[in-house]
């Protein structure tokens, strides 16, 4: 008889028909860590095969999913039907939110500070970024920062890619005073809704201390790419999903990590991120001897969220107006 049964986390899922394959893969590959205990969608009838495979009945009521599922984690692959009231209710229920999408597009709709949020998958948890954190400190006065965050059409959304790119910048530089951006692709006009954007975004801004940066983001690339390049006075830093390299000014590599250059699909990255997150949650519960989540579980810095979202909003507004736009305007609007 097994005296130490494997502890699993209950996962309630709010998803879409096009993301059913992700949910199936998560259940199949993470069966040792999680158990999907409830699923839902604003149109629950669109999930019959998934519901049947999990021996569950889908709901179209997110409030019911939060209150009655007895889950520890609410996993979101989309935000249709999600409101601030749902997030406040999740906080009251001591839920942890794991999401592939930003939870708000307006600063005043951001979730309560006490609600742990895990954004999946983020470049900030990649092997390349984590190994570059210490060497990055040796760069002397970075002058040019470039971030590429590209996915194919069946992977992460453009808003999610833009959001994660701004998260990267927030770790290494102050927010810009103004942003110049353009949106190209299949849309005949630039929408007002960040969740509605699709195609390709390019943006440029100047930072304090004579720094400049650019971001390229897409949800319609031929192949995915997540990378960072920093050009400083003394060296150049390149970071990708797996590794980093530092070049001197004669194009010689002076420092590098040597992890295998593994190519991961979006599904693999997501499953890997959920595995790490659930392990972090279980370790926290074991060490604290409690089930109440804390912000130590989260990979979202609550204090930076208003600024990151303001940068996303200024990016979209600039793409609409063809003029430089300021994140500070959005911060002042809601504070």
C-alpha cells in the first residue's frame, strides 16, 4: 500500500474550442501533478469532446466555476467573460490564477494585489534569461535594447507577446516617456481593444540616460522567436530561450552559457511552465504547512503591472494615431 500518495492540484479551466488540444495535452502530460476538476467557456456547448474525455460537464458560468470547482488553480487560456468581479471572487476563494493572456487591458481592471497570478509561458522564466541575469550586471551603460517576441498564428496572442516583451524591458530599464508604434497585418483598421489586435507590431522609444529600445512582436510569424539583445559600451549581450552570449567589440565571445539549443513548441513551453508553477505551489504549501497562496508563488510583479499595462496601451494608441504616445498619461488617468 502506498503510504505517500502523490499530492495533486485541482485545476479549473476556462478555455476556448481552439485551445482544447492544449487542455488535453496538459492533462495527459501533467497527470502526476494536476487533476482537471472543472471546465468552462462562455458557450459551454462548444466543448463536448473535451468535457466527455475528462468525464466532466462544461459550464458557461465563470462565477460557478470559481465557487463550486474546489480548485486550487484557475487556468485561463482566454479572458472572454472575465471581469474584475471574477478576479476579486478568485482572491476571496484563495485561488491562484494561471493565465496565457494578460488579465486586463485597463489599469483600473487589474486584479487585487493579494491574488497570485502566474503568466504562462513568460520569457522571464526561460533558461536563457535566468542564466543571463548575473552576467547582465557587467554591461556598462546599455545604449540599445531590442526585444523580439514572435509566435505563429496558433500560439500566443499578439497582446500576450507584447505584454511579455514589456515585462522584459521592465526588468532592465525604466519606462519610456513616449512610444512610437505601428501595427500591420490582416486588420483593415487598428482596434481600440488590446485583445483584438493581431498581426505585427514594431515600436521604438527613447529611454533616460541616452538609451533607446525597439520591440518587434507578432502572432503571425512563420516561426517563433523570443530573444533579447543589449548593446552596451563594453559588450553586446544576446539572450534566447536557451542561452546567452556576450561579445566584445571585436566580435569575440567572452562569456556564454552552454545549455542544449532545444527547440520547443508553444505547447511544450506551456506545459513546462505549468509543471514549474505547480511544483512551486506544492513546495510552498509543504514549507508553510498551509494552502493559502501568497505572492511568492506568482511570477507577476504586482508593483510593475500598472506601468506594463500603460506601456501596452500607449503602444496601441500610437499605432492608432501615428503619433508618439506616453504611458504616463494612462498612469495619471487611473491614479
